[in-house]
């Protein structure tokens, strides 16, 4: 079966979607029929340039920045089109070529003009104005970020995107929450999956090291919806109580200057440090003595790949009880209301006062991750959908 996977962003771009697409494509390319021949001939198309990345290191070909004509040829020559998000050009070309299109919804781009279901300017949760036909609300929301003209244009593009998503051969949601929010036909939930070889209990991972004080970490992009200022407010509360602890902010992004200003304003320098973006061995080293990962999101996270990765490693995750993030963590972590620094500080205080809860929930997190978030399961469930289109 010839499978074309389209992902607007791909390696060397960094992000959860890029990582999942790369893992999925590689896993599908490795599947074999009983006679040993490949079951899927996988090609990835993307708008991301290669830069210094070597595409030859991958088990599948990558077509970068194809023209619309070339993209149409790729679609015409494929049996199934998989879209990592409802990108409009391949959606339209797939319809034109009469090819089955499978959309994987990693966010809310099919049902929200800004893609994150946050209303501007107060950044409150959107209850679904676009789906309800409240287009003026969408225009007003967009006008606080971009011009009225651009907001109108963005809304205009949403209409065919939503219509084509409703007509897709299959819609894959990465959590039940995402599926419920979209309410699209032909929907199926497939959780993210990562390598199970990384699963360790927290005690085994710690390797006998004893940090002189508890270390928390945030890992991710520095953008408003991640709620990092809420974490800093919680740090200030704990600092005022005389608590001893450390917080690493691992990542980078447009909000970094504001975060640095908040740290300086509240005198948090002795508790909080920013590492910048880290990956590979550097990231592993920074996390080596981190016992607790905090995810204080204020938007409806579609899933929370970072949470899954840390659960697989046996770390305690403290997160907002919102969206797919709450679903992913289940009862294997500590949760609190989004945007509530007092509640977040209370969760952090639990970890500070009871080391046993870190080990207990860390082990529970590994068990949950092994039960729900394995890469092999993710790949097989995708393959089953593609096979079903021709059964």
C-alpha cells in the first residue's frame, strides 16, 4: 500500500507532532507481510526545509516543500493520504484526486480559527463558537491577534477545512477529549505511543543519587497557553513559606523575556533557572535529578506528549486537570485547576512533604504508560485503519 503522510512541520523542526510523525512513518515502513515484503511504501511530504538534517538517515523518503502540482502528483500516486492536521491544500487535492484521506487531529485546527480554543483577549476557554456558527465571535477573537481583514480571511478558510474534515475517510483523535470536542464523523481515538525501552521506575532511574533538595521541572515551549507564569506564582507562594526546592524551566520561546522579568520582579532567582532549549544527551542530563515535572497548561492540551514521556520514565507529573492532559495522566499523577497558583503550590507542597508519593505515583505512571502509550500499539492501530479502507 502506498501511503503519503503530509505534515506541514517535520524534522529538523522540533515539536511533539514532528516527533510522532517521524516515529509513525518509521514504524509503518518497518511492517512486513508474511512473505517479508514491506506492507507500506511510506513517503512523507512537508513544507519544512532540510537545513543540515540528513534525510538519508530515515527509513522512508521525504519530499520537502513540494509545489501544489507536485503534491497533487504525490497524492494521485498514493493509495491513502494521512494528514498530520487538517492542512487545507492536501485536503482539497485529496478530494480532487478522489483518494481516501485520513486526518489525525493533534490540535483544534479543524474547529477553531486560532487552533487552540482560547478566546482573545482574556484567553478564556472557548466553548465552540465556530461549530455553533457564532462567526462574529470568531472574527472578534481573531481581530485581537491579527487585523480584521486577516481574521476574516482566516475564518473563510475554516469553512472548507471543517467541511472537508467532516467528509474524511477517517478522523483520528489523539485523546477521547479531542474526539468529543471535534464531534466529527468516522472518528477513532489512537493515543500517542513511545518506545517502551525507556520505562523505568523512579527509584531505578535515580540510581541512588540524592539531591540535597527536591527539583521540579517544566519542559516545553515558552508560549502563553503553557501557563508558566502560574508555575512562577506558585513558586513565589512556596518561597514565601520558606520552602527549599529548585525549578528548572527547560525550553525556549516568545514568552521568555516576560518570564525572565517575572522571575526578577518576584526575586525567584535562587529557586528558578532557565536552561534554554535542550535535546538528546543535554536534556537527559538536565532531567537526571528532576523528581517532578510540572505542566501548568491553561488551554485544553490535546494530549501532552511531554507528560507521556515523563510518565514512561517514572517521574511524578503535576498538571492542570484540563483537556487531554487530564485524560493522559488519569490517577497516576497530581492534578489541579488551570490558572490557579494556590492549587498548584499545594500539589507541589504534597511532593515536598511526602517523598513517598513521588515513588508511589511514579511507579503508577510507568504502569499506565506501558498499558496505554506504547509505540507498537500506536503503529498497529494506524495500520488497521488504512487496511480497513480497502477491506
